[in-house]
């Protein structure tokens, strides 16, 4: 019964982690380019149950075997294994703003921050006071030549991410190309807030996305989150039911233990 308490308690903790991830997903359903998180649990090693009064071994033509047969297995509960991000493509939303950028395919835009380069799919940018293309937090967006200084000139961005002037007399003049990178294991990128990610040892270093691996750039669009509200609500119901089941297991164990001490011990 005591082991049952710990097993049920571990299940409640695991469901709490799942609920936290689902709640965060639902809170960011309208956040541009947000990628949903999934909590994955793993089981503790199971114990083999054997009969107690048949201890020993016997010989047979193939060697020896245990006299005490295995009755079955008993689980010892679960724990959180990892919280990983699902990088599924979100739908596009048209804004009509020339500074908004969406990526169709795998890849990340590069942003320069005080902590170093960060990577994002949130292309909701604007022109800062110094003429640089920046994120909402004021971090400059990187081109292949460095931070993109576009000033107040009209510009267009083609599907490959190349930026051209669009003002009269200098129309079509090449400025720079968006720095777009990818990783060997995007699953292990670290979220740093504001829809930005940092590379890790497991994700590998960023490499320039070229050729068929380069996503298509769409100007005047932003990528919506990949959170499906209906699926998240269904999972939330599942979590609540599982949490309640574990809670009732603890209550049943407590009732049996109370009966053991109040009635059986007296006998």
C-alpha cells in the first residue's frame, strides 16, 4: 500500500507537468510562430513478483531454472523524461506589412542579441529608429552581410530571401540576403523566450540553409502558432481524468491502511 502511494503520487506529478505544458500552449495560441511543447514521461524500472514459498532452483535437460515462478510485474511509477518542442509548420496570416516575413519550410531567421545570436521563426519585424530591421524587442535581424540596415527606403524580398530596393530610380538594386539557418536536431533547441531559440550541444551548431533545404520566404505574412485548441482541450480532459484516478488510488490506499491499523491490529 505504501508503494502504491508513491506510484500514484509520481503519476500525479507527471500529469501536472503535462497540464503545465498544455496550459502554456493554450496561452500562446495567438502568439506569432509559437511552437507547442509536449511533455514526455518514462516509467521507473519495474519489479518482478515471484511466489515466496517456492524458493530455489531445479535442473532440467537444458540447465537450471528457478523454482519460484514469476507472478508478474509491478510498476513503480513514472517521471518526466523531457519537455520537447514540436516544430510543425503553422498557417500563414497575411498582414500586408513589408517588414513582416514568414518562412515556409524548415529554417530559422537569425537575430543578434546581447547574449549572442538567437534564432526565430517570428518574422513580425519593424524598422527601428536607426533604420535597422528589428524584432519587437529591438534586436537587429541579421543578413548575410550583417545587421540589415534598410533605413526608410521601400524594399521587396523575394522567395529566396534576397532584399532589393523598390524606390524610383534604383528599383531592383540588391541590398542583402536574409541569413536563414537550420540545425541537425531542431528538437533539442532551447527556448529563450520571445519566440527565440538558442542552440545546444545536442542540437548542433547552426548551418546556412541553402538549395532545397532553404525555406521559401513570404513577405507581408506572419506564421501563426501550431497549437490546435481542440486537441489541447482533449488532452487537458485526459490529464484531469488521469490525475483524478491517481488521486483516488491514494485515497483507497489510505482507507485500507486505516482499516488495517484500526481493525486488523486489534485482532
